[in-house]
């Protein structure tokens, strides 16, 4: 039986599709799959039937087997080796006084290569470090520079909400976050209040942004002059979640109005003068 299965290699990682041609797989089962980097152990995140009718299925890399006890033992041994590799690399970085911070070491499942993840302010000449690592571990070595958000995902930690950072617990992709998202949601623009432990804008700023923008389509902007029941008023405040606006009429009165059933017209900032030159 052929089926397409989505496989994740890390809890917070992306889902990649593979072709399974053996007995049906179940969600959360551990499997060994073929990738461009060799064999990798992952868990089944989704199962799609109908691979026989999918012309693109044959182009997918394959699920090699369900994970065996031996595969699990190898994976555990790799985790131990990764700790040793990370400690050794950090020590060599310290000895060579290199301006970089080693975050993590990752063995490929077949132990043919070790990937070292690091952060640095600028480019680093680590050619001598690579020689040290090759001499010590006798495998292919890759040093991969990552950003602050990727560092937070690997190291984990708690956000200001008290929960584990989203990038390590639930996000597959680290999408772009902008100050505009915070501004549109009426949040303080104090960097300390809208930044995560990585020092970058909090990922959660993007969660409700689309909802705010959808509601705001039907709300007059702050500072705009509008007509309400033949009276002119200026919008002085918005409450997006309540779908309300505060307005100030020309006679100085202020009022809070619901925008759900509000009928209003925008007032031109420069109304045309009456009459003309004769």
C-alpha cells in the first residue's frame, strides 16, 4: 500500500512529505527516512491516502522502515555524542579566542557528519577550528551560523507570559514580525515590552494581527473627521477588540460609539469653497 506521510524530525520543526510503500503507518509512529543528508529518524505527523493516484508521489523520498529498537539505541547514543562534541567545540573556540558562540551540535543519524550551530556578530575565520574538529571526530564537519531567533528556539526558555517560548514549542516557521504589528494592536512600542528573550520582536505579535486589520477595515481611523447623524465629529480613540470608537463633537462633547451598526461618512479635510470667481 502506498501513502504519503508527513514526517517531523524535531518537535518544533517543519513537516516533510515522504512516500511509504509498506504496511500503513499511524500518526506519531517513529520511522527512518531517506533524505539528502542520509538516513534520519523522525515521527509521523500526518498520513495522506491516495498516493497511487498522485503523480508527484513517485518523486518523493521514501520511508525506509519503522524505527527499530536498534534505531532508538543509536539515536540515544547520538545525543550523548552530541554533548561531547558541543563541549569540545566550545573549548576549542575558547582556546583560539574566536568571536563566536557555539549553540548546539547535531550528529546525522548515520554519524557521517556533525553540524555545529553558532552565533556571531560578524564573519568568523574558523578554518583552524574545522581542522581541530575533523582531527578529533574523523567525520565531515559543517559549521552553520544562525540568528538570535534560531538560538532561542534551540536553547528554549520562558517568555514574559510565563510559558515556553513559542518558537520552541509550536511554531514551524519563524515568520517575519514587524513593529507595525504591535502598533496596529495598540501595544506599547517600548522594546523591552514587545521583545522576546532573543532580543527580537515577539513572534506572538503576528497571531492576532490579521484579525485586528480585518476589524479595522470597518472602523474610521484616529484623527479623522466623520459625519454622524448630520453632526461632525473627530475620532480620538479606537478600541478594536470592543469594536468601539471614541469621538469628540464640534461642541466639545465626547462619546463612545459601537462601530458594528454605525453609519458614518468621512469628511473631506479640505472641502471645496462655495461659489467661484465671476
